[in-house]
């Protein structure tokens, strides 16, 4: 009986050792997975902080850019105002010192004689020949059809 007890003890010891080995291997695998999960969470947290830092810096830079734009705009406005004003040293005593030159312009609305000064632009010739430009082709004769006619450009070739 002692031999049977001893063999049963050895079988129980082997079964317990194998059970302990399987339980420990599962615990080790679970421990490895937990370690990987912690590493991934730390990596994600670091990434999220990096993204937040990036967007905060971008927002600060955009705010600085906006402030600089406003400073440049105010500078240009003040420069435009100062350049548009005549200098303080420039004062006219009277208007008589200004040249009294009147330029005559040729326009289509002019009905009078524009050759009073005997200076007619060579490009325009005499003012009587000026006409506004036409947006259509003139007819050759009274019986001719205009370009807006439905039969314009169609010829009967069945003759």
C-alpha cells in the first residue's frame, strides 16, 4: 500500500506541477498583455499631449500674426493719411500763381465746333466724322437682309 500511496503522491505532484505551470503561463501572458496595454496607453497619452501642445502653439502663432497684421494695417493707414496731406511747408499765397491752362477733350456728346483752337488730334481728324462703334454689320442696300434676319447667309442652291 505504501507503493500505491507513493505513486499516487507522485501523480498528484506531477498534476499539481502541470496545473501550476499552466496557471503561471496564463498569468505571464496576461501580465505581458497588461504591460503592452500600459505602454500603449502611455504612448497615446504622450501623443495626445504632443498634439495639444502643437495646436496651442499654432493658436498662439495665429494670434501673434493677427496682432502683427493689425499693427501693419494701422501703420499703412497712418502713412496713407500723412502722405495724402500736403506738406506743412507747402502753402499757396494765392491761386493766381497756378498756371491757367485748360485742356479741351474730344467727346461724342460735343455739338459745337471743337476746332476753335485750331488744334485737332491727328488720330480723330475732324470731329464731324465721329460715330459710336456698331455691334452689327451694315446693310449694303435697302432690300438686303440684316445679320439678325433668319435667312441671313442662307442661299438657295436648288435653281
